[in-house]
C-alpha cells in the first residue's frame, strides 16, 4: 500500500521581488583591514567583468582626443627622435620582449616612462599646452593617503597640478587623491603561474581603493601588462570593463592615442567630480559640495565630518556616503554666516529608481489622502526632513554611468569572465570605514545579474543630524527609539507601503524622537516594479 505523499508546492519558483544581496565588503573579514582578505572580498563582490573590443574601449571609456592632436604628426616626430622604429615596428627601448630581458621587471617597464614623456612632448608641440598628467614609476613606494593602504602600484599617471591638500600636496610624496591611472606589470604572461591573475587582483584593488576612499571620484582607469600584452581597465559604479589584450610594443599607434587621450584630458573626463572640491580646514581635509536647483542656482555646503562611507566600499553599487556639513554659500551666491549642521547623502541610484526625496513625497501624498494634511504632517515626524535634493550635473549633463560610457551600450559580442578569489592572511590590521554598523557573517546565494544597471548620481540634504541605533548606549533610549521606528513602519504599512531595508544603521534618534531613514528601497505593496538584485547589508 502506497503511503501518504507530501503534495507538490504550488508556490511559483519565480522570485517575486527584488533579491537582496549582501556585500562581502560589509563582512568582518574585510573590515579587519587585512589587505589579502580585502582583495578577496572585493573580487567576490565583482561577479563578472565585461571584456570589450579595444575600439569600444577607446570610444566609450577613454577621454576624447584633444582636437588639435595629430596622431600621424606625433608618430613621425617620434621616428625622427629615435623613440619609434618604423622599420622594426616597435618602440626602440623595447628591442626585446619583456620576458626575453634578463633585467628585473622594474627596469624593463620603467622604460615606458620615457615613451610617455616623448609622446606627450610631441603632442604638446602641436597643441601648445602642457600635459596634465605625469608618469610616475615607483614600484617599491606606496602612495600616501589618510586611510591606510600599503599596496604599491607598479606605476601610475598622476595629476601635474595636485588635488591633494596639506602634507600630501607637496612634491616629496604622491597621494592616491592625485592618481588618474594605475598600472601593474609582469614580465611573463604565464596564466598557469598566476602572473595574470596577480596583476588583475592588484590592479582591481587600486581601482577599488580610489573609488572607496576619494569622494571626488566618479570613475577611474587602470592598465595591466603581462609580457607584451596590455589591457585597459575602466571602473564606475555600474560596471568594471577591461579591453581585449593588444601588443603595446608593436601597436604603437594605439599607445600614442592612449597616452595623448589621457595626458590632455580634462579632470572630469578622467573621472573626477567637479561638483565636490577637497579643501584644508584646520589641517584636515574637508569637502565643498555643490547642489544645483531645478532653476540652475547652486548652493555650496562644507563638510565637517564623514558620518558614513562604508557604502562606497563595493566597486559596484550605490557608493553611498553621508556627510555632516553646513551651508557655506546660498543659492544666490552669498556667503552664509551660520554653523547650523545638516546632513548630505551622496549616492548613485539605479537610473529607473526614484530619488529618495521623491519617494518620501509620495509617502506624504498617500498619508495626506488617507488621513488629511494635519495628520500626515504629524506622522512625518518619524521620517527625516528633506531640505534640498538634486541629481548631480557634470559638464552640462546629468551625471550617470551611462554618460560616463558616452551612452554606448556594451557591444553584442561582449564577453564576461570572473576572477577566482584566493584568500590569504597577513599579520597587519588596519583601520576600517566610517559609520559601519556591527556586522555578522551572512551569505545568500543569489543569481548574478545579466545586465548592466546604469546609475544616476544624486545628493540629498537632510535637516536632522541624528545618532544611529547601534551607537546608542542608554537602554531606555534604545527601546524608545525602537518604538518610534516601529511606529514609523506601522505608518508605512497603514498606507500599503513597505520599507524593505530596515537595519541598525537607519533607525535613528535626535533629541527625544526616533526616526526611520533610507527610503530608497521603499515601495507600495503590490507594485510590479522589480530589479534582479539590490545590494544591502544584513545588519538587523
């Protein structure tokens, strides 16, 4: 006789809503500051790297060539100066391939500095302008930065006019704040011996360090060379792109184009954000942050501290930073004599998502319809007050990752590949990020996204400077704050909204009032809008 059977589930296997993905860069192993564990976490968060044809990279990822630059003239000039041999079809300082050289790789690839200098000098003769970047080859010296990082890029292109401030602005040291392009070299291209993988991991860490540590960056570039094979890298908040390899010794026209496009580019074309400027205040770096209104007027806020920046630690994602600041220059261009503290939230949302202030306005509208204006205004005390909000504008265009790639979709034949992380442990412990709630190891298997989701850069100014729940030390205050957080969630649920991202970091307290923050993932129940993955931290 056949026994009873468990009936088949009638639940659909289709994921009904946006899947939440935890970041490896939010895990305890990353936050120890251990360099090897940090590299492993960054690689695991990447999932896939887009491999594109060189022509696409030149057009979409590199700065446009200066209109006066004549590549044919520069090539002829280099031949006349003996830098380039057309007969041999290669750079004269690389008469042998690197793997055939008996000297150390530092000596071999140090010659690339002379090639760069010769190219930009020939270009300067044409344009009448000086190069904005310098080639620096210091493979045994780590660039300095406020945040400890002992990694040493083999070489880099640095701004001639530094953006760093204080002691880092001197000619005696180089700072990560001023590095536009990072380089990694290997004499051999032996994949079985790990040369290529080692280059990739070191280069990706440099890109990651720039993007996580410098609020002034929108994107950054890198170069890897294994023997003769050069690959170009581009990183922004939506995607990491690498070109297919080419021979840098014999592809002389490509190298001329590469160095000219980089050396004479404007700062914003190299990934810097002109709407945020680093300044020195009482021997400490602060930032002047601009917000533009719908009418085009600009207000400038000066930061006093970074409240939170752990959201910027994943190469891809929202890159959220939160600053305490005050209004320095109002929208009329007049200086403001006020030290009233406010909060600025800088982040990159998905292009098809609404800005947080817009979501807040929709919540208020639904409350107003359900309860009336007076009751709705009373309920909004459980949420932060928005003073100003706008999408960032750079060079007259809305700042988004689509614009960073010149609005060019990845080619249909774009390949994808992953790098296998190889965890290691060093003995040194270093400082971690700011404003990061306590975390616990948690991993969820989620499908890897098949598409690039472009992101829009925006800023929001909040009136209240609050304390997050995880920083409260008085138990009565903790429970009172939790109670207000619960009331805020009930208010959302009463009008059929759900928060979807509640955590220890976004339940806040100011004075005697608890508040809920981070409404960017809030949505109406029954909404059909969904995304493949949303990146969160499982802190609660």
